[in-house]
């Protein structure tokens, strides 16, 4: 399996750098606090997303099966009046692929999916999420930042994922001990005028939480 588990110019010990989506399975290896698929977005998709008015970016918060993701995201695009274009279908297809892969990776019958449009400091402190694991992919703007917790409770050097590079992070409910000490946060963008488009996926298990697909959010 093609991944790296050593300190490098763009990662820290405990972060597995994957060269394909399948290699995100490294998250299950002992001592791996996060796995990152190092890939840039297609240039035409990135340019298209960056040029959109923030109000045209899709928003969604829904619990659903992975085979319902494509339809949910298409609805989110319709609600946000995201312009019809080849790049819109590419975005939907890419997010669907990530959702399918994450569901298989985590053996998740349902996913909690968020497509967030962020214009401020969403979570400025380094932290670990109260989940088993979480996938985050920033499609527009600065990527997720991560660091290693020190003995004094702070963090040392800060690393930032590439735009378009999915990162799978272990949460506090991950069963392995000891914990990796890997923390993350959203980038500090308040006052910069930057807008993020971020996909977040968590494992969900309760079918009773499954709503209709009409849960994409209006502005």
C-alpha cells in the first residue's frame, strides 16, 4: 500500500500520505491519526468553483445512505442555483465518490453529510472531534489545518491540507489506545474575504435518523 508514515515537508508523524483514494484505508493502521489523499482538484473545476458567487455554492446537512448522496447533492445545487455546467456534475460525482469510499472504509450503513459554506472562523481552536472518524475535503479555499498536541496541551508546527485533498481523521471515539495526539481546526479566514466550500462526512448508524432528501439548506 502506497503511503508514508514519517515526518516530511508536508506532514507529521502519525499522518499517512496516500497517493490514491484506496490508500485512505491506512487510517486503520496502528498509530495513524489521519490519512490524506494528496491530490489537487482538476484545474477547470477549481477555477469554476473559485469564480462562483458564494450564494451559489451548494449547502446541505443530511443523514443518508451513500447511494443517495448524488441525488441529495444535485438537489442542493438546484436550491443554491449553482449554474448548470460540466463542472457542477464533476463536483457532485467527486463528492459522491468520496462518500462511497468513506462509507466502505468505515463500514457505515448511513452517513452524516455536510456541505458547508464558511466565511468566518468556524472552529479556531485545535481539537479532536467526538466521532469515530471524519472525512473533510475543502473544495474551495484554504484546507483543514492539523498539528500534534504537545505535553503542555498546545500545538507545534501547523500543517495545511491542499485544496481538494480529502483528509480522514480519527476522532475521540476511535477504539485504539493510546490516542495519536493529532488535532485539527478550520483555517482562520475571518476578515480575509475568503469563502470555503467544505464537505464533511461522519459515520451514522441509526436508520431512524434518516430524513427525506429534502434537507439541503436554503439561504
